[in-house]
C-alpha cells in the first residue's frame, strides 16, 4: 500500500517497487532513491514517524545510510532532510492531502 501511495504522489523521480520500499525501510537499498522534491519526502517521512510507523530518528538514519539523493543527484544528509522538513509546510495542498491519505490508509490497516 505504501508503494502505491509513494508512486501516486510522485515523491521519487521514477516509480518504485514494493521490494525497493521494503529495502528502503530496512536501509538496504543497492542505490539511493532520487527525490522529485525534498519537501514531499520530508513530509511523508515525518508523517510516518508521527504515526509511529518509522523511527523518530529517520533523518539521521536516512542520512547515515545514504538512502536518498536530491533531484540534482546530490546525496541527502540528515541536515538536508531536517531543512526540508522545516520547509514542508510550503508544498502543494493536493500533494499534502495525498500524503495524509496515505498515512490514514496505513493506520487503518494496523
């Protein structure tokens, strides 16, 4: 379900597979996923964290494990992700609603 929502929202430069998302959550990606907008990624991950679906230390974990690159291909550090999180409120409201719908759907399956 998470993979479907991620692909529909367009968080990464290309669609992801369920296996990739599972590897991402286990910090075992062969190569980092490239974001379309760091703010969308930060809002999704912060929302997952707030719902206790991932660690509250997601920025550090993602940065230390090289999970993501920016749309320009630059590795995203914990500092980059923190800055994106602070700017996440300035995103398209439709995309924000899609992320919230994703979280609600995941919570409903618990």
